[in-house]
C-alpha cells in the first residue's frame, strides 16, 4: 500500500496506532469515534502519484445514557413501557463527572395499567446548604397532570440527599440540572414498569371517618414490612368543612430525613386528593410531635418500599376528624382547643395534636378490669401485713412471758417448816403473820 487515510479513535498519533486504513477510490463507510476524540491520519509516505479526498465531519454529543434519544444533540431520553420494561439510567458520563451547565430530561411513559417505579442506586451531587436546592445541581421529579404534556413539579433533591423511591401511573419527567460551578459523578438509578402482581399492594384502603378517629398501620405492623410494597390510604371526613389530622403514634422505617434521605422506603402525606405534590416525605424515627392536618376534607397517605428495601417495624398513625363548627359538641382539647369526638378520649391514642394529651388524662375512668386488679393487689398486701402482724404479736407475747419477772402477788415463797405435832395431812398449815413465828394447825373440813 502506498499512501492511505488511517483512523484511530483511541486518540493516539502514529502510523503503528492506526486501526483502520482506507485507500483506492472506494468510499469508506460513515465513521464515528467511541470517545470524545478521533484522529485521522493521511500517510503519503512513498506515494508516487497524488490523490485527494473530501470528508464531512460533525460533532455528535454522547452522554453515555441508555434510552431512546428524544431529540438529536439534546440530553433527553424516553422510556416507554410498550418498548422496555426495566433498566438503568444515569447522569451524563456517569461514573465520570457530568458536564457543567447542562439540563437532561428523562421521560418515563407507562401505558395501560403499568406504573413507573424509580429507585436510585448512586446519588452524589455537590454539597449545598440550600434546603430548596437553589443555586446548585439537582434532580427534580415532575408528573404529568390531566392535561397532556403538562407537568407539575413534585419534589427536588440535591447534595447527598438520596431521592426516595418513586412510583406513579402517570407520565413522569425527571430533570437533571447542573450549573457552572462544580461537577461530580452524579447519579445512577433503576427504572421498572410494574403491573398488578409485580408488587405487594394488598394494603391500604379508603376510610370514611364517620366523625371519629382511628389508626393506619404499615403492612404487618408491628412486624417488619416487606420490600417492594406499595400502599395507599385515604381518610375522608364526614363533613366537607371538617379536616383530618394525622399524629404519629409510632414511626420507625429505614432512612434518615436529616442526613442520607429516604433511600429505600418513604411515607408520603398528601393534604388533599387533588395535589400531586406530597405535603411531606417521611422516613427514619419520628415521635408524636409530628402532626399533619389536611387542607380539605381528605388526607392521603402512601407507603413505598423499593425492591432493595431492608424492612423495618413500620408506623402507626392516629387519625382524627377535626370539627370546625363554632360550637363544639364533642371534646375540646385543653391546649390546642381542637374539637374532636368524645369517643376519642381515654382510648390510649393521641388525638389532640402536638403537646396536648388532654384527651388521655382528663377524667379518664378506671376500667373494670383495672379496678379488679387493684382490689386483688390491695387485698393481697393487706393480708400479708396482717399475717406479719400476727406472727410478730405471737413471738412478742412468748418473749414477754419468758422474760417478765413474776408480779409480787404471784411470788411464792417456799419455806420448809416442820408441822407442829397434832396436825395431820388434812389440816391446813397456817403461818403466822410474823414469818419468823412458829406454824400452827387449823382444822378444815373436807368437802
Ligand atoms: Ca385519644
């Protein structure tokens, strides 16, 4: 071969590094590099006769993201349940650092009865103090409203705060935004289109309040909840004007809202049935100071554990219908002045909200069972002390008798005297008043 055009996509110069060589008059196929650099070498070494070539080139952006590109040259990808069932997606060039000043869009479109389930495996964005993730790199979830291609923001995550697992039957858009200041390895996540039977969903229900209160417990509570579980509850007040309050009675699920985030499991509370955005996203260990009140007459609760969740004891939430009429015909909480049903007093559940346990301490009657128990304990204790007293009395009496010197009138002086002559055995021997005197006899008759 004399003269050639060589191609090397390993970004190295030199004849020996050329991977493919082209010569002659046949057009080479379209060529593209596998990396950010391509080297083309024209070697005319030893050429006798000149020639020429003409080629076009263009830069194609490759973000190393699997998925169907929505528009050429843009960082936007589509995942449709009619074409794929599960897979991974990531920030551009992950695990390498992502480009700065870039927005990437990932669209997940579930068809029919499918739902999209998203869970993150890696999440590493630059640290920030802004809890609203402003002025930094972030990932933001959107859901399509009832209007096609109209999306509403659900939640935004940044810094080291792991996104919670997410599920929806709607079209979900995920936006990754990077600014111009700092770049990191970004994220890697799993998507899965799930259908009935793919997850544990036999939990949750619609609860008509009936003007009172009740409990919502995680699946299997107080035993561990399972992974890959999704439940929804909805509590409806008895009147449109009333509200539903939720108060934590027990809460212990994996994750930490203040540090790592709700990596594998999350409880979400929605203040009404129209808002797609949850009021809060909960995980970790929480106490009864956590109280949530609905905006309208309905409150919704969802529980989602991802396929890689480890399990935890779960939660127990006390719900209470709050009466909003001017006059309260039920029970008025002492501190928070909430009007609740009288049936919620003395039920061992918090129903008066934060720092108010007046429903559990105000005039709570002692139950019959407890009364019987108290009587039994009291009787036992009394009997015990009676027996102790009797035993003490007995021993004290014995000791007293043993140690007490005889009284004067009991004192018997035994003197040996010789009876005077003339006394026989039936005579009483009388001693003179003067004990030094001689004894004398007195005749007594035998009866
Ligand atoms: Ca109560």
